[in-house]
């Protein structure tokens, strides 16, 4: 298995303006979480003085409400930022050059490919479902261990990691879509999935290695938190809760603002490089169809999609009686 971590890291560094935007959005989400749960904790346990099961129930309710709000914001704000970054990553991997104004370039690419955010979200949901079904069918631990020998000693971690790693694959498919403006949206998505069917081993294998490494770091971090927890034992409940909120916010910002974009860049780079000399074919389509019931729906949407207008097509001559 060929790793492309070096090339991906180079691409990541070249797209730091988008990483900064993603980081800023992450900070905004973290601050929102701190403010929300800070107010909830102050109201429940400080002002009102609720305790016991009622307090736990109200805290869970506040968590559910916040989760719904974040989901809505992620769909219409964070996902568009992610898509713009993906467009620039795809361009850099394909051409080796960075657009002069990459923020505007990414924004324009998203606007040109998807008329509205809901269209982008609809395509992504179908692709995610197909990828999830395909990975479940082919990415068994036994198969993965064939080309990532270290997984033989990490079976338990790998089982959990496959689901986490696969969450980045749909973004690689989106990168393929940005590079093929001549294709319709659903056609490009279908072809992107087919190419993943031909490159899934190096793509998923690389991501799994990253996730496993991250889980090792997480275990070390938990050990540090245990020490911090012991040190906070003598302080009041509100102070301790505030410290944990800050720690949670820092971790969330670090992961979603920096680590996650880097992993995304690795997946996209590996996918595009591995798929560069490959073309979609009926044999791979049949292979995927046998392992994903939703793939036929994606194929049908692609077949029913009208051909996009060619950008190099000559303008039509005005007919008689028609103002020019």
C-alpha cells in the first residue's frame, strides 16, 4: 500500500487559508457550546438549584436541543465551508497550483456546481449511504489485515475505526465532482463512487492508520485528564464544570479546526492520486451494486439527469424575427 501523507500534508499547508476559516467556524461552535452549557449549568445548579433526576433530565434535554441546533448550522454553514475547502484541495492536487484567491475560488466552485446548499446535501447523503453499505460489505477486518498487517494486532480498534475512517470518503467523491464540471452532478457522483470501488484499499487503509494513531493519542490524553480530574477534586462543582467545559472546547477546536481538515486532505489526495489513471467501468459498477442496494438509485439519478450545457458550445444564432 502506497501512502501519500507527504503530498497530502503539502496540499494541506497550501490551503491554510481555508483551514483558518474552518478553524474560525470551529471556534464559533465551541464558544456557542461553552455559552450554552455554561448558562444551562448556572441556571440548573446555581440559580434554581435543581438536583437529582430532574436536573439530569433537564441537562439531557438541553443537550438534545443544542444537538439539533448544531446539526442545522453544520448543514448550512459548516458543510459549505468544507465543500469550498474540498474544491481547492482538488484543484491543487490536480494542477499542483494554488488559485490566486483560493477563498473566492472555493466559494465560486461550490456556487457553480450546486445551486443551493440543499442540493449539495442531497447528493452527499446518497453517496454516504452507498459508501457505508459498500464498506460494510468489503472492508471486513480480515480483508483489511491483508494489506495493513498491523491491524492483526489491533482488531478491536480497527472494527471501530472503519466507521470513523469511512466518514471522510464522501468528501473525496465530492472532490472528484469538482474536477469534472463537464459531467452532471449525479453522473459525477456515480463515477466518483465507481472509482472508489477501484481504489478503496489504499484510501481506507491510509485513513485507518491515521485513526488508529489518533486513538493511541486519545488514550494518552485520557491519562492526563485523569490527573487533572484528581487535582480539581478539592474545588467546587461550578469551577470544576467550567474547567471541563474549557478543556472540551479546546479539544473540539483542535480536532475539528485542524486535525479533521488534515485527515480530509489525506483521504482526498490519496483517492485522487490512486484514481488518476482509472476509469469507471461496468464491471466495477456491478461489483458495487451487488454490495449496495442504494447504488442503483444513484445510477438511476445519473441516467435520468440531462446533460449539462457545454461551456465551449457556440452560441445559437438568433432566428428570424427574434431580437438579437
